[in-house]
């Protein structure tokens, strides 16, 4: 028996949605074909900005499981700012 393919959807904050629409590139399907679901706190870089996963919601669209990832605010300064976590 094969496992159903999970469809992952990124949900951007309202403040970041205009920026996403203005991007010349489409947001890549980061997790297509991956067998491990993204975790809270995972970070992805899109168009020079970094977004952290702040919430995950499992849904089903009638055909397959859907994992909706709610992303925190896009931050460009995280590319160069290093913070002491210890």
C-alpha cells in the first residue's frame, strides 16, 4: 500500500502577500516529494527573505492530505544578522 502524497500549502501573513505577488518568480514547491513534513520553527528562504513556520494545520481536500504552513513575517535582515542563541 502506498502512502498518499501530501500537498503542502504556504500561508503568508497579510503584510507579506503584496510582496509575494510582486515577486517575478513563483514560490517554489519546497516540500514536493519529501516524506518528512516541515516542523514548527523550520525556516525557508524565498526571494532573499526568510520565513519561519509558526503554525501547521492538517486538512484534507477530498483527494489528498493538505498541510497548510503559516509563516511568520518575511525578514531580509536574517541573511546577515546572527544572534546568540545560547
